[in-house]
C-alpha cells in the first residue's frame, strides 16, 4: 500500500529566493514550501502526499482552504510546492506514542487517496480478480535511492483517462474486463466494455497459443472522459491505449526486455499503446527534471506526465504544470 500521510523527516531547508517569509523544504523527494523559521532540518513531521483528500476535521481546516478537493502541486512565488507538512503537535492526539519514521498514518488522520470519479451507473461483478491490483505507478519522489540511474529506459506518455484492464485466464478459460477498482459485467454498456470487440478474441487466441494468462492494462480515453481544457485526450474519439502487461500466473508485470513486454504483445495483437516519447535512453536526473518541470507541452499539447520503464520496474513523473491546472 502506498503512503498517503506518513511520519517523515525534513531533510533540507533552504531559502525561498522570492519570498522573505517562506522557505523551501525537502521531504523524501518532494519540495514543499513552509513558513520561515517554523521548522528545522531533522524535524519529524507528518507529510501528506499529493493526490490525497483531506478529511473534514478540525486539525486540517487551514489546509483545506488551499486544498478543498485534493492536495495538488501549486506554485508560490515562482517555486513549486508539493504535498503538505503538518507539525506533530497538531495531530498528536490522533496518533499513538510509538510513531515510526516512514510508517503511514492515513487511517488515524482520515486522509484518503484521490481517485477520479467513477460513473455511478457502472455495473460491476465485484472487486478486482486474480490478484490484480490497482494500476497506480509510484511517483519518483517516493523512490529516493531506488531509482536506477544509468539504466536504459523507455519514456512513455501518461494519458489522463480511465484505467482499464482486459484479462484472459488460460487455466480457467475465462475472459474479463475491469476498471480501476472493480471487475465489470461484460455485457454492460460503458467506456470499459466498449473496446472488448477489438481485444477479446485476439487476447484469447494469443494466450491459448502460448498457454499463458495475461492482463492487458491501459487507459480508456476520449470524449467525455476526464473532461477539461487542460486534457487534450478528452477531446479525441474514444479509444484504448495499453501501457503494461501483467502475468496472472506469475503475479508480476512484464518489464522491458521480457517477451511479454507490452510493446511486444501489442505488436502481436495489433493494439494501440500509449505513445513512446523516448526509447532506449539513459536514465538521468536531467531526464526526470525535463518532464517534471522543464516542459509544459509535448508536440504542442499539455501532458499529465510520463512513465519511465526499465528492466526491473517502472515509475511515474507527474508534470507539475499540468497538475497545478487539474481540478
């Protein structure tokens, strides 16, 4: 489970170049703006991650004025700030006395993950089956020393749509379709089942021929999905773009270098993939910074972010400009 609000340490505090009453702090890999002289390096605090929802509680009334819908990236005096730093004395009454650095305390604080709205008329069979988890890449800021700098990677576009999965279980001879949180009834009518005709038969034939159980995971996008002037993909015709393949039997994602890497599988099936921006490049800090804060647009269009894929995994880089405009 990803951390939403955890006990962390302020690693660094530096001068805000454009504000006398503010400072720049570093927590994990995030830069967060704080009031001057309120904290010092080494202080233990509660750090609330971006893309979370604050509860209707007294301790966070002040913070909710600035993050009424979700905690997101903001720019203050020309410097980026992500997440919220909360002093321990403000929430100590909600927490145990045996706090551990790095542990998540979202349940105690009432902080939850922000998920885009799901259609209310969605017909589901139940929760995600066969060990499938939610499609949610880890942010690079949370990985710290686990980022494999120097590795050869692919850089893919992160499309702002609805997470969608199509699977075939070879042993049970069963096909299914899922949204982000639920398995969907196959003969229902919605943005998830819309793409079954172009995927189902091809996926079954592929899995049967190789005696393998796979889940094709990707993004359903197009008109009416994640609407907004900031989202270029909400203006296109409805479609599906694959971004990963999950091996159901081995319970693992197929990464770069695997014969079941999503690019290889989609070539065989004739399926659309998310755009590949850079292929076979060296992973550097400069590469991450380019897509985090260096670019506002790619090919003239705003973008939610990227996913960097390497031989042992993947992670996402959210574009701060896009996130600041997103509701």
